C-alpha cells in the first residue's frame, strides 16, 4: 500500500506516525530506498509496469506494456485494487472527490480496461474489510487510500490513524502472519529533487521477517 509525498526523515522517527514506526521497529525497514521520479504517477507506474510510462499526472491513455496484472494472471494468481472512494466497482474514469486515478494506475492497464472480468477487480476500499473478514483476499492487493488518508492533503497523523484502523486487523490475522507480506511505502519524497524521487520510507511487514531488520 502506498502513502504520499513525504521523505524518509519526516516519517521514520516521527511522533506523528507512532503506528507506522512501530511496524518499522518490529518488522523490516529499508533505510536507503529511493523513489524513481517526480511527480506521483511515474512512481505508481514503476510499481505496476516496471517503468515510467509518463510523469504527467493527468495521463489518461490505456497502457499496453507488460504489467503486474498480466504477470499475476499468467501465474494463475488473483488480484484486486482496493481504492478508497472509488465511485463504483470497475470504475476506470478520472478523479472524483478524494479519489485520484494517478494513484491507481492499474485502472489504466489494457489487461484491466479491456477485460470486463478483470475490470471488476477494481473495487472501493470498503470491500477490503469484507474480504478480510471472509478470508477472501486475493493473492495480490494494491491498496490506495484517498487523498487525505494517504497524507497527500492531510497530516501524517491522519494517515497513521488510518493505517492503524484499517491495516492492523490484516496484520493480526493468523493467515497473514503465516505467509503474508505487506509492503507500505511512500511514492516520493516531498522535498528531494536531486535523487530521483527522493529517499522514502519502505516497510515490509511479515510474520517471517527478522525482528527489527534494517537494510542499508
């Protein structure tokens, strides 16, 4: 799952994010992880397509390049994008309220847009709690908070509270602790224009993680 626009030093050790820092201390933290570019959309494409398709946050063209959905389907795996404030299941249109498509670029992939079955795996975040309760989470989940809860428009403390409320139930599930992996990262640093997208926090949560591990 992806947070927004804060550099490593404003997040790690911050009193505004006690929950996230607790996860970083308990599980794994990459201390020298750098985003690829500015602004947001190029980094989201790096996560899902493996290259910077564009740095235009208003980009709206369908992307036909190889991508994470294509690879998951080829491997027989399931997936969903859980996007907070997505207007409806299967929605591939532009921004609505606090939903930003630039943060949910899976909705631009040809493997999704051109396939009615796959398109229905674009769901509002409210579906996440239901799937979790029913032990029905897919193999791969892409979690997109809205523009407030990802710290784009609101405070780090707001984002931290959202994480604790919505993500802690996942982490505490026995099936997650058995073989699950959750990666929480920021898409880009807020003020670093000299090192790609800047140094960002990247936390790996897993029952198999070495306690307190730090990669350097």
